[in-house]
């Protein structure tokens, strides 16, 4: 009942990779509860990285051209905040800018994916 890998086309869209550093002066008094959010971020990023690696081993990715069946779109959040509750208009604009950078940097992959979806 399983599918052949040749029958699979997979697009993965990330939510951005946190790049903010934690300054010692900010974190020194956090205690165990203060570290919950940063530790969760590390766990989720590690899971996403492991999944990405595994899928690149199973399905042809970038460089496979006509055979490419796995597409990953994500970016470092160098401008926008990665906090789930950061819904200010300035952060939404920053997220939109980060999204535009994904499109600019990975436009060739997006075109290949669109061609496959519309074939």
C-alpha cells in the first residue's frame, strides 16, 4: 500500500530560523522557567533540521533538476522577531520582508515547483 518515492512531490515551508543571540546579562537570572522558551526553540529547530536532512536523503532535492521532488523554503529571521506573540505592525512588515527574500533567493526552485504542480 506504500507509495514509490517517484510518486511523491513535497514542498516544505518553514516559519523562519531564529538568529537572535541570548546575552548573558539578560539570561543570568532566568532560572529554569526562563529557559523554557529558548530550549523549545532549539528542540523545534533541531527537529526541522533532522527532518530536512532525512527528506534530502530520500527524495531528490536541489541540483537534481528534472528529478527534484523535495523543496524546502525557509530563511534566517535577521530582521523579524521569532516570538509567536510578536504581532505588531512593524514585525508583520519585517516578516513580509523576510518572505520576499525567500522568493528572491529561491526563485529558481519556486519556478521548478510551480512547473511541476501545473504540468
